[in-house]
């Protein structure tokens, strides 16, 4: 009697989420180890979720043309790097739960490995996958600091940033060294399995990217249509190297509140947002820079800003869906809203030149300085009397560097509905214009003076 054929070797499905890189990829390293331990394959997957293109309750697309183009660039670079390692980025389109559950079925129920994202929608997808019988292994990897190194459980993080920073710094917590990119990957599934997987993904192709081929705006402070500001990991690492070679970390604190130009700030945030750049890789470069050229207020302030980014992530681990209520963490009633005033704000037609210039820059380029982000958000909430959630949604749609944690945290902060001990953070736009655009050059650049 002929013995039965052995089962097809198991493998691992690796789901790229907001970690579109190969360097410092703890989740990918774990997937590679698991695949090799079982002598199996590894299939990298990205799912284009049509919900990201849906129309928001405020009447506009959830992801605008700049964000779509930026994501496409990051994915293109990642795909090329995977091909160079003999692998492939398997791009699917559809509801992630349905797509990934179907893929695991046709591939023999492999383990699904991915990064952990502590935001409600992203958590709901993982819960639904597990309910559908998919084995999911999540790894936390988006913060500068390792959760295990904190002097408190992440869910017990101090609510205010200053208290958090002081506790971390007193405890001497250091960022781990970034992991190297893998030199090789396990093989793809056998051809017959890969064909079955392709049949799952063949139902609907991603819509054409409206941002593709955009010539860009020469006034942009982050000209992402130029090769040096390409959305991929390789451009991110090259930018980081140039930033340090030009000794710009030393001037960061002095120039970070400028309004225009490519050098006044680190410009890491768009790459950090898609995960094309790891915060640990960025900080390791600054530590190397400081060891060679010396530390100063500028290098410290880069650490300070990365800690802010971490704090918003720990707050999500602590407060979760409460951060998405109309009242946020407060007991305030739902905020008022004026749809007509909101529309004028989005279009840069409020009548206040400083605010309008900022909103026109955002719409034209997908980028805005941190100083202007605070000003335009404050103006919407405190001067126009609009719902902070509408502003958060507009930023999500427009910003290249949209980050679910930081976007939600910053809007709550300015609305006085987060963890800030002050009731509100209202900016005086007239004073801000005098302080940061005294000669009106930036307003004139955007046709508002």
C-alpha cells in the first residue's frame, strides 16, 4: 500500500500594516524565524482596504490624493526590495478580514504575523480575524521605547506628557538598537498554492491612484514628488543620512517653528507615518551624530519629539476607544459644529490670512508645519466653533504624515478633551502671525497677503 503523501509544509503569512520597511522590523524577523522553524514558506501581504477611500460623515474622502500617492510610493519601494530578496509583496484589495481569512483558508491555515496597532479600528480587524478562526500573532514595534523597559505598565502611563517624560528620563530608559534588515527571506509558497492565493485577490483591483503623476507644488516644504522625498524606505534612510551629514540636528530646536522650507525640521514624520522609517533607526542616527559632533538642545529636542510620539501611543493602550468619543476623556457635552464655517476653513477662505495660507498649503501639498497645524486646529475649534472631530478627519484625509495616534491625541489636546491639564489650548493667530511671519512672506507665498 502506498503511504499517503505528507502534508504541504506549513508557512507564515506576513501582513504589512503601518510598517512598510525591512529595517528594524521585529514582526518580520519573528515571521521569518517561524517560517524557517517549520521549514515552510513566507508570503508578505498588503491589503488595500476600500474603507480607507470611503466618504467620511463630514462629506469628503477619508484618504486624499496626497496620502494615496505617498502610500503608493512606499509600497512600490517595499515591493522592489522584497523582489531583490527573491520574494514578492502580495497586494490584495478588499475588506482585510475577508481577504486575510480567505487567504489563510486556501493556504492551509498558516500563522498570520503582523505588527500590533492599538487603535480601535485596527484592533477590531484583528479581533474579527481571530473570531473567523485565523491564528494571529501581533508584535508591538512602532514606539521608540520598548514597553518592557518602561518603569510602569504601558496601560498605566502618566496622562500628561511632562510627567511621562520625567519618569522615563529619571529611570534612564534607553531606546533599543534598531534591528538590521533581513538578508534573505524564506521562499514563497509553492506555485499551486500561490495560484490559489491569487484567485482570492483577483476579485477587485485597487482603484487607480489619483495622486500618481502629480507634478507637485514648488512651494512645498515636503516636495514628495522629488526623488529625495520619495515615499519609500530607501529614500527615508538616505534622507536621515543627509540630515546628519549636514549637521542639521544641531539647529533643530532653533528652527523647528519655521513655516516654510525643507530644512527647518527633521521631516521624518511622513516616513514614520507609513513605517518606512523606524523611530529607533532615526534615533540611532542622532546618537551616532551626537557621539561624533556633540549633543545640544537640538539633538535633545528630537528625543523630546519622539517621546511625544510614544506618549500618544501609550495613551491609546491606556484609554482606547474613549479617545474617540465626542467628549474625549472629558465630561464635556458634544462640541458644536458649523458646516459652512468648516467648509470655508477646509478651502482656506476664513478671511484670516494666516489661517487661510496654512489651509491652502495643506490642500496643495499634503504637508504643513507643526506651528501652523496647531494654529489652524485651534482656529477651527475656538474661533469658528466647529467640531474637533471634523478637523481631525480633514487632517486624516490631507496629511502625508497622518498617524492615527498623534492625530487623535493632538486634536484632543487642542480641544481640551484629552489629558492636557489646561482646559484648552487656544492660539492667538494675530500674535502667531507677528511672531512667525512678521514680514508676511509666507502668507504672500500662498496668496493670502
